[in-house]
C-alpha cells in the first residue's frame, strides 16, 4: 500500500519532528511516492545555426546526439560524461537544470529533488548547439517528470520557453522539431516552419580544438547594417530556401554567403575563410560558419542509403574532410572533422519509468510505456 499524506503527518506528530524536518520529509514524499513519473531518458540533436545568411533565423538538426537521464532522488547530483565534462557546472546553474526549472515554472509546479546524468556527444562551445541541446533536454525531461503536455499547433509552447532562454529560435527550433527550420518572432510569439531538406545531403564539420563563447562572437557584430548588406543577405536567404526546396544544391555556393556576421567574426576565426575556400575547391556545394563558430560546416550531396556501404567515388564528403584538415594544418589550427547528416526529428524521450497508484483496478497504465529509439 502506498504511504498516504495523512499517514506522513501522523508519523511526524508521533515523533515530534521539527517544522524543518517535516518540510524535508514532505519533499521526499512528493519526490518518490507512487503516482509520479520517476525517471526519463531524453535524446537531443546537435544543430547548426544561421547556415550562412540566415542570421538568428535558420537552423538545421544534425545526427549527433546528447543523452540525458533525469530521475527523482533524495539528494541532488549531476554526472557528466563526454564533451565539456571538465568545464560544465555540476550545480543548478547547468543549462539542463535551467531547462527543467523552466518547464516546472511553466506548469506551476515546484522542482523536485532530481539526479542528472548526461552523455554529451555534441562538441561543446563549437557552434553546434550544445547550449540549446542542454536547455531543450531539460525542458523535455522536466515536462515528462511533471507529467505535463504542451500545445504545439498554433502555440508552440515548448519553443516559446526555449527561445526565450536563448533569445532566438535558430538552434532551439531544429533541436525541438528536427529538420531545417526557419524561425521568426511575430511580435507576439516565436514561430517556426520546416524547410524541405534534399535527400542525400551530407554535412562535413570541422571542429577546432579551441572553443568560442557565443557572447564574445556576438559582441563583434554591428548594431546597424547598411542597405547593400541587408539586400545581399535577403537575396541569399531566399536562394538558400529555394535551393533546398528544389534540390538545386549547386546554388548553395552562392546561397551560403553572408554579409551580416561572418565578415565581422572572421578575425575571431582566422581559419574560416581558408576552410571555406578549401571545401568549395574540393567539391562541396557550399560552406559557412556553424552558428557563432568556431566550427565550419560544408554541404555535400550524393548519399544513398548507408554511406559506409556506398562507393566513395559517388560522394565528395571525404575529399572535403581531407581538404578541411589540410587547410587547417597549414595555418596551425588543430581540430577534428565530423561527417554527419541532417536529421528530420528533434529531441525526444527514449524511455520513461513511472510508478502508478492502484486507482485503475486493471492497472492498465502500468502496462503502457513510451519507447523511441
């Protein structure tokens, strides 16, 4: 039989517990007693933002995933494995925790005591959406633990929370929904729409060993832009959308050009222009800075089925990867290359474990589990 709230109070009275001890006991009761979802596992993808000219508006999900396990506990703790483990905070300032807090605040509940375990595969502070991944994973886990669902159609409530924390939707939208997303603020709320991704697209990412703070990369941008630069970017954003929608990947050479942020950020990233030039010369359709950098991403075509089983001569990503490394070595910019692909789905709950009470006489809920992988 599950312990009842009145039984807990009677226990406290019998043992003459102080109010502080009673409060801690209530917190423990609310964290672990039946009728709650106890543990969730969430996966969230990397994202590449801007995609050249689409500053703060365009973003694409990549097939590189972080995994987060959040479960009710009696003592708060965080364990981090993988990318960023040596520098990420192990307290409530961690962005996963901030995401959980935002979710519980949105549903009007108090955050219970939780234990966090993260496996980070997304390169940290490289311009591949590691911050958005942490925030979105926390929001998804928080909603699952709180057993609350958000509206999507006409509301996009989860996006409102994530984009409000980030300040823009270019990483948050594809992290939530997957695919290639065009996001804007309507004046009332954040809004996003999916853009078609051509079949067979491959993404080659050069991730330097050094990291870049997004705040530093934003500080070098102009608060005002001239008309010619605005027209330059408007045209290329339109061409970029058209290239994806019509599968004209040759247009990406021009469509991934930018005048609003890459020229200003290139002094922070002296490898940017040499690597873009090398990628295009090696056969990439287009190349640009990934997010605020320092990663550089190039786009190639030709993938059909599993790339490991496909003849390399039908694709260019290996040649582009080698060109990236050669250009980086020539200017003493150490790093690694990741070859991946766009992914059409965003963050999701892999498994959830719940303990339900016995109000359902047939215990049907205990025989229902969401499993996605």
